[in-house]
C-alpha cells in the first residue's frame, strides 16, 4: 500500500487525493469506476499543464 501511495504522490496526487482514491478502490469490489477514471484523467491534464508551464518558464 505504501508503494501505491508514494507512486501516486510522485505523479502529483496530494495525500487527500490519494486517500480518496484508496477509499474508492476499497469499495469497488472489482467493478469499474468511471468517476475514478475521470479523476485520474483530470489529474493527468493538471500535470501536463504544469509540465507545459515549466517548459515555457511560467511558475504558479
């Protein structure tokens, strides 16, 4: 479990977001969770935007 948490943090998820993802994962029972996929896609977009900003020299 710690490896999953650390990997999620390296990908840009906050601890609160990781906790939410873990909680959703516990209640899925093998079912696909579209909401979970949407949250991961939103985080990916956020990370890609931050990378683009860094390439342009922008800082938040």
